């Protein structure tokens, strides 16, 4: 994954839809923390150390949680 120039956008759109987010207009969707984390792991870690989707979606849930500050 994440080898084609637009692959991050395709994966991100899929994750948005799979988690119940609506489809948005071009240029309006922001890459999720979970997708950024997956791309970073795949670029820097051996495959045996990559997080699974449940762990990555934990990153997503944390990013959507209301701030406690």
C-alpha cells in the first residue's frame, strides 16, 4: 500500500466511508490520523511491527474524541 501517488487518498476515502463519514466534495476531505499512521508505519517499520486496522482505528477514535482541555 501507499506506493502510488494517489493511494493515500483512495485508502483514506475508503476508511472515511467504512466508519460512517459522508462523502465530501473534492478538496474538502482531510486525511485521517489512522491513515497517516499506517503510511508512516509502512515507510519506517518492518511489516511484523505494523498496527492492524483495529489499532489504527483506535487512533481515529482518539482524534475524534472531544478535547478535555
